[in-house]
């Protein structure tokens, strides 16, 4: 019988950190999925004039980092961040079903995007990822 860890695989956690053995920490199951979604939202994606930062997949990622310079208190910026985050996860992360996405300003200079999602299969509970973009 397969387990959730088999379905989601195993990989290195992002952001990188060390485990107790001096190696990079790794995870499986829901912990890996949470890490992968956070990493996906942190990758700088393509713009109208520049490719994304990953040379092997220049379309992957978001421009959330760019939105932090556009007036964090404006409703249009928050709406664009919500659409950008949810759309990127829907496009690139088949292991998660996107739920509510919210955006808030923290300390006047940080755009915080919170994505709630449900892992696909295995009747998992809803989880969430927070991505912070600082000025």
C-alpha cells in the first residue's frame, strides 16, 4: 500500500537549512509540498521584457518581488498578487488544490502573500504557505 510520502516524493527543504548530520535537511509528504510551494512562489518569473531566473524553465515563477515596489496599500496590487500566486500554483503544482489566497501589508514595507491549499489525494487537511516580499 502506498503512503502519502510515496506520492509526494522526497527532497531538500527550501529555504536551505542543515539537519543534525551536517547535511541539507530534507522532507517528504506534506512538509515537502509546503516547501515546494514556497519555493515556487519565491522564484522570479518572466516579465514582458525579461525571462525568468531559471535557465532551464524561464516561464516558471512569479513576479511577486516586483509588486512590492508598486504601492503596497493599493487594492489592485493585492489583487494582482493573489491572482499571480494562485495561478502559478495551479499551473506548476499538481499535488495541491489552491483555496483562498490573501495578501496583506506588514510593517509598511512587506507584502505578505498567504496561500491556503489542500494536498491532492489521501484526504489531507488544508495547509498554507506564507511568502514575504520586503522592500
